[in-house]
């Protein structure tokens, strides 16, 4: 087996349930071995459907799914090298911790001594040694979550699918478990595909994020790429807080918005093409009005613990959100300063393919000159 080969590959996969709704629309992607992937998107966008297709709980309407280079469209779920951790953990309440974890091995008729060894190992991995005989109802939410993970890793699958496994936990435990899961994935080296609709969780945990909307992958990439370079309004809006302002691209490296022209680092648009720009709230610096690139009248201010969240409007009526350690005063006029790199230009409704094509085309042109 070639190690560089994708462990999972979707090729033009479409999923339509009986009610004719297209849930996944011609989706293609690759999952590399040993990485932590996150499927991120709003409710109903198709995240669970992708996991069910990988696990073999449902079949694609068209397109192909490959596992280690082999087409697995019609391979039954129990023959796939995949284990799922469900949102509600789906633990058996009448079995103790040990037997919950051992369940899959018992079905496979693994020898008792081997079962013992592997369950102990799995318990050690999730820091639950000594809990073998506990009833599930005597376990906390976080401990149950670990039992569910132990139950998945005990089968030594090549891929673990996790469908919103942290959503039932309170914030503090959730943050702890994020850290633990990430560590566990690194130690095990198993490919994790994790589902969440929480952007911060996705940014904190993943090697790669797929941002989904309405059955399409809007953008895929490392967390910093997606955060810093969202390719369209949906991604910019969904990942973190953003200022999204309409404008036009005067020429390469010159953008106009809020009635002014600014230097930027983007290129490859038509002259005067209508675009939208994104500036992250933390990339705006509060200055005296005359020193700012934009002047804003402060409308509201909230203290968020680490920073102030200040909201104001420019003379064109655009809303600006600023994260700053400096305090402002409501109704005060302030300046906002930003670097050219802080402006990110987006084409209307651009898809990932179009974005890549545009960059390529621009690269070719500049090389030709
Ligand atoms: N068995 C089914 N029959 C018909 N429609 C379904 C079925 N399962 C899911 N759907 C529909 O497919 C769409 C995608 O569902 P899916 O469960 O993949 O979304 P999701 O991204 O996991 O959402 P959530 O964040 O709410 O879990 C939804 O519109 C849903 O109603
Ligand atoms: Mg779901």
C-alpha cells in the first residue's frame, strides 16, 4: 500500500434521499492518512451524511467512494476499517464500562485474553484505568465520551468518525476534551474525521477543515488558511467574526470601499469588478480620527474579558466591528487603521474551484509576460 495515497477519496458523490432533496451535490475530496479532519457547517448541510457514506450506513446515489484506493461503494458497514463515535455515544446502559468497550471484539469472537489486553490498553489511552466495572450511569458526560472513544479505538480501525461528540458537554469540559481528543489522535496516528458546527472548535483541533454549505464543500484547507483567506462570503461569515464590506477592485493591488481607495495585496480581478472585502475585527487598530484610514462613529461597546468589542458605522453606513484592548466611548468618532495585508478581497459567490483557477490563470499570465 502506498503511504502517500489518500485513505479516503470521494469522487463526484451525490446523495439524494427518497424525498428527492439533494443533500450532497457532486462532492469530491481526499482524506490523507493520519490527519485530523473536521467537517464544519451549519445544521442540515450534509456533515452526518458524509460520515454515513464513509461508514457504509447509506449508499451514494451517484459517484464513487474509495478506501485505500479501492472502490467501496457496495462494501457493507461491518467490512469497513472504520468506527464511529456518535453524538449520544450510543453506549449500552445494561453493560459495564469493560463490556461496552469489549462489545465489538466479542462479536468478532476475539479470545478472552486478547479482549482483556486490548480493552485495558484502550482504557489506558483514554485515562480510564480502574473504571472497568463501573456502570455507564455512574459515569459523567466526559467519562462516557471517553468510553465511546475507547470502544472505537479498541477495534484498531484505520479511520475514526466522530459526529459532534462534544456538543452535549459544558464549555469547560468541552475545551478539555478538545485538547484530549487532539492529543489522542496524535498518539494513535489514526485518521480522525470529526464533525462540528462550532467554528472555534474546528479551528482549534484540525489539520484540515472542510467548510460545507448546502451539500457543497465551500472551502478546504488548514485552519489558518481558511481563517485568513476565506474565499467567499459564506466562509468569511461562518468562520469567526468579520467585517464584510462591498466595494470594487480598481486595478491589481488597489481596492475601493467605504468611498475611498486603499492599497491591498490582491490581484487577478477584472478592472472595476464589484467585490466584497473582509477585514477581521482584530486586524483593526483604533486611532485618532485623522490618523485612521476610515472614520467610524462608535455605536456600542461590550467588554469581552480579553478585549473590547466595539461596533460603529462609517459615513457610508457600513458597520465595523473592532476587537481592541483600547476602550472607546459611544457616539465618539474614532479612526480605524489597517495594513494592506488585512484587507482580503472576495469575488461574489466564488467556489473553491473557481478560486484556484483564478489564482492559476493569474500565475500563468504573469509568467507569460
Ligand atoms: N434518512 C433521511 N431521509 C431523508 N432526508 C434525510 C435523511 N437523513 C438526512 N436527511 C436530510 O439531509 C440533509 C442533510 O442531513 P445531515 O444529517 O447530513 O445534516 P448535518 O449537516 O449532519 O446537520 P446537523 O448539524 O443538524 O446534524 C438534511 O436536510 C436532512 O433533513
Ligand atoms: Mg449531523
